[in-house]
C-alpha cells in the first residue's frame, strides 16, 4: 500500500481485530495471522469475517492483506464494506485512497484523501499523499499547495522537499526554489530519489546559466543505472545544453547522440543538435578565418621587420658614409694645414732666440751669405748650360730641315 501498509502496522491491526473476535481459530492459525503472512492469513480472516460480518476493522485488515497481494479489486470491496460499517473512520478513507492511487484512479483517490483530511486535518502524510495524487492528476497548483502544507507541518522530511522540487522544476519557473528544495532534500535524506533530485537540481542550474554546476549534477544522474534509459537520456540531452553553452561542442555532440538513442526523438535534442552542428561549422570557419588573419598578421610583421631591416641598413650606410666623408674632410684639412705650415716654415726664416754671443751670430750670417752666393753661382751655371743646349738643338733642327728640302727636290727632278 502507498501510505498505510507496513508489515508491523498490519500485525498490530490484526492483533487488535482478532482480540475482539471469538477465538474459533486454533492457536496455530492465529499465529499465522499474527505473523503477517498475508497470503496464508487471507482465508483465515475470511473465517473470522463469517463469524463477525459487521466488524469494520476486520474488513479493513482483509483489505490490507489483499492489497499486499496485489488483489486490488477484492481489497477495494473489503475497504468499501469497512467504510459502510464505520463511515467516520478517517483511516479507512486513507486506505481506500491509497488503493485507488495504486489503481491509477487519481480523481477518486483525491476525493478520498479529502474525506480523510476532514478527520485528521493536521496529518502531513495524508496531505503529502493527496499532493502526489493531485500531481498525477495534473492538478499542479493543488499539488503544490499540499506539498507546502505538508512541509509546514513537518519540515524535517526530505521526501517532501524532493517531491516539491520535482513538481516545481517540471511545471513552474522557479529554479531558485528547486535548487533550495533539492539541497534540503539531500541534507535531510531522500535515498530512494537521490539521483533524480540531483538531476533536477542540474536542470535548475541550467536555467540560471550555472552550467559547470549543472554538468556536475548531470554526471551523477547519467551514471545511475537504475533510472530508466529514457529518463536518463533526457539528462544526457540536458547536459549537452550545458556543454554547448560553455563551448564544449564535441562533448555536447556526444551527449546529444547518446541522449537521442536513449530517449528517442526529442524536441530539445533535435534543436540543440542543429545548434551544435551549426556552432561546430561556424567554429571551423572561424578557425580558418583566424588562421588566415594570423597568417596575414604574421606576413605584415615580416614585411615590417624587413622594412625596418632595410631602414636600419640604409641608416647604417648613411652613418658610415657620413663618417667616411667626415674622416676625408678631416684628413684633407689636416693635410692642407700641414702643407700651409710647411710653406710658411719654408718661406719664413727661422729666428732663433738664444744666449749666443754677437760674434757667433755674425759668423752664422756670414755662412748664410756664402751659402746664398754658392746657390746663385750654381743656378747661373745651370742656366748657362740650359741656354747652350737650346741653341745646339736649334742648329740641329735647321740642318735636318735643309736635308729634307734637298731630298724633296731630287725626287721632283727624277719624276720630271
């Protein structure tokens, strides 16, 4: 049973019921009933019901046993009989509501939970059970109200927060509440739904664009093998969305492929597959453009470096040429200066200032006069010989001219 039935509760109820009935059963039969073995207890309870056909509690016990054996139609008849005998017992309405929920008659389940709440309005378990029935019946606002009330009455039940998180995550746009409820459910404990709760928290993180956190949660839920493959496929597709938004397109494409195989044709899967393929193509185009751009930048840098190298070479050449010219000018000026100094030194008699006596100076002057005379005599002799040489050359030239003239006359005579 969804809410009421557990073996311990059933045993207690059987003990309470049989204690008020005639003991027409043997001790061994009674021990079978009190052991909680429903399969063997049902025929024995039928014997007791024949002895006390108006015992509402015994009908209720029989309903629980039949329900535990999945004999829901028979169980419902026994529950109806119990309510007919005692229509003010809220527990009987809860049992019938649980049966109807198991039989997927959610409208009638909600109606019976309503009747049960009239007798126990502060029972958080009944409110929670009605919330689940309302959710299955797609009465989402009523379900949310029931979960809210159950949490208000008993805020220490992780299962309540988990169910509200799943309801809000699937049907209401309130990702912050989903994250808060999931965290609370995981804190208080919800082992049977832990992986699903983590998955729904991932969906909420996706909505508020905290994609890294979403991926971490999806890693957990996609690894849970107990979750049906179709449901897990949905979380693969959801993780693909997160990967897509952080630019991990290869991982996104892989998750879309896996999720589509597990979940079948899915609207989000198809849409994101197209987005991912477009992004991959665009990325490829952008990479090519980027490479072209980088190549162009590299070419420009090379040209700039080459231009700079040429400028540097030209500048160095100009500097070297300038230095060469400056050196030439400096050397020319130095040579010209030396030439002029030499000319001045030659044309200007040296004047020596010394402590020599007047006699020594006179002797030097006499020597200089002698030297001048000797030099003039040498120059006169040189001029004499040069003049005589010119005269001799002139005489020889005249003789040669006469000889040429004579030879020319003889040729004319012979020709005549």
